[in-house]
C-alpha cells in the first residue's frame, strides 16, 4: 500500500511542482505526473533511508515536493529546446 500512496501523492506533487516552477518543461499531464512520481519517490525513500524522517511525517511531503522540483529542473537542463 505505501507504493500506491507514493504514486498518488507523487502525481499531485508533480503537478504542484509544475505550477511552482513554471516555464519550459515537460509537456502534458502524464509527463509532469511521471516526473513528480519519480522525484517524490526518490526523495521519500532517500530521506527515510538516511533517517531524516519516518513514513507518514509531513517532512516526507515537503521532501517529495523538493525532489519533484529538482527532477523538473534537471529535465529542463537536459532537454532544453535548441534554437535552429
């Protein structure tokens, strides 16, 4: 069940990250949600592994949001549009 919550919350966090960090980025709902899920999962599990917080604490949501914003920023750097 925790993975289902990570996916649901990660999708919402990905969309929230997209709203907080506007600009050129992944187009569409699914790509933003997928990057949000990946960033949220990465930040959540790394933070829990390092002992910064436990599952269910609000710090996990904040870390998930920061992870999603970080992944969106990395996506923009790696896949920025190139002028012709």
